[in-house]
């Protein structure tokens, strides 16, 4: 617990640095800055509230981000970095209170080059995609919530639209980072390549991403395809064959009719049929249509333009589960993140792990991934299914935890150098005592 005196001293210093509008101790503002989309998990929902900020700061550029981190360090106040708050795991909740550093005002695009774009942490991924397009380029990838910030996506996200070709956001997407580190004076550490990778998808526990350079590629002419199938099993076959298109699709998602009917109403998502949505290059459109027909499906619509492809992105990854929860009054659903060829080859066994189980599936870089959902009957029942899934050859990641659970030893070693006093997002690194653990080879 940080002392009232330390918080008030920090607030006064931040007012000098950022102005009165750049820092807030208003209770409602603090509450809004202390939550994310953790309510996707009924297990985490049962634990809320997990933490409450004492202050919220709004730096306007990377240099101010570093100055805010330094000020918090001098007053021994914990710092939790935040973008748009769209994370699903509680990774942006200030478990130990202190300062929430909201990056959304630091949103400048600094430079567009040949194959790269540099922007500050608060720039939205949608803005970066539009800016890249104006130069005849496109992002390697962007998250399904396209309005997420660059810093938020790199710190708390993992992949999304474009991941079929390029994998996760720590697999070459990041060229360089400027990272704000704790210390008595502002520090923006510049790291590149492999030196940048440990700061990606680690929830800001070793450094606050203030500016980033990420990869672009030549722009493609994308089409949004909507298809439907009499049975989900036929859609699964199309997911597998569409993934192999050349050039690769930017996205392929599919759902059972029971999930698809909870999505926003659209004539291209007919009731009573499994739904598949994809983003494919125009040159592969005819082949994609043939593969859908060969799998037993019908192309319902083909739509052109960035607005349409982003709409398809917003119906992928966690979003169908969000719509299922939203449009199922009186029912509570949970989901588990899963991966592997068993999602297709052993679909009935996979779904049977949980009574009434339904799979949302995505084509991905190495193997299909998805969200296995069912009605919630308690945390113990959810956890009991993990080992059963692993036995079926399914890789599992639990979305019911708020801490980094991969590469922990490497991250701890890095944090010992960059944040020895443990002021950055405390409580979000390491596996709590009651965590359900899985073998490393069984994790996504």
C-alpha cells in the first residue's frame, strides 16, 4: 500500500509536468482506469475488483511517458501502463494501486519507411494501418480489436489479422522499441530485434513501451468473404484448406450456428448454419470460393474495402465469445484458449470435454487455434478440463489469469536489471500459488 503522502507528492509533481488535465485523482476516473475486459472470464469476474488506481496520468508523448515513470520511481509509487483497456485477462488492472499511466494521448505516428512504421505507444492500430495504406503498405498484423493501441497490443496482445502469415507479435513483427525504465531520471532505452522481444507480451512488467517500430509489407487488395455451411464439421474442413491459399489469407474464422446466431445480425450470416468469415487476397478469391464449395459451403457475400475487412476482424478471436455472452441473457459462458490439429481431427471429443461445449476456430500460423466455450458451472470444472484437453493433443492457454506465465525465468532476469524495486505492474509476473499449471509443451 502506497502512502497518502507519496501519492499526493507524486500528484503535485505530475501536475507540474503534465498540467492539471494531465493527471487525475477523481474516483470515477480511477475506477474506469482500473478495469479492462477481464469480465470475459467468469473466474476473474468473481475476484473483481482486483485493484484500484490512486492516480491516473496522461502523458502526451514518449518523453513524457519516461518522465512520468521517473517521477513515480522517485516517490516509490507502482506504475501500471494502460492503452485502451481492451485486454481480456486483467493484465492492465493495478493490483497494488499506485499510478495508472494511460498512453492514449501519446498517439503520434513518427515516421513511415520502407517496410517499417514508427509510432508512439498510444497510436491505434487502425490509425497505423490507414497510415501504412497511404504509402502503399500494410501492417504485418493487427489485433481483432483494431482500435487497440500499439503499446497495448505489443504489451498485452499476441496476434490477430495477419497472423496466418506472420505468427505472433513477438516473432519478428517488432523492429525496435523505446522503453521507459524506472529510475530517478527519465530513461528511454532503445532496443532492437532480439533485445526488444522480451518486452513484448509481458504486460509492462519489465519496462513501459513508449514508442515502437513495427514491420510493414506491400499492400494487398483484400476481400471479406462470408460463407455458410450446413454443418460445422464442413466449415472446419474449409478452415484447413483456406489456410493453404497462396497468398495466405489474412484471417479465417468459423463458428457453429449456435454461436453465429449471437453475432450482430447480418444477411451473410444466415440462421441455422455454421458461419465462416475470411479475409483473402483478390487474386485468390476464385480459388477460395472453390474450396468453400468443395467443403460443402456456400459463399454468402464478398465485400470490398478496409471498413469491411476490419468488420470481419472484429468477428474473430475473442469477439464471438463476447457476443455469445452478451446475447445470451440468463446464461454465463466461459472460454478456454486452445490450439492444435486436434481441434479439427477430434472436434467432437474436444467439445465434449465440457458439457455443451462449442468451438470458435481460427486458422493460424502453425496450427489452428480457437476458443472452446461452454456454460459456466464453477472454476474447478473449468480447470478440470485442461488436462483432458491436453490428453487429446490440444494445446491450452488459460484466459482466467492476470499474470505472465511464459518465459518467466528470462523475464525475471530482465526485470532484475530494469526494475529491481518491482514498481512496474506488480503482481502480474510469476505464477500465483493457486494457479493451474500445464506442461510447457501443452501451452499455445
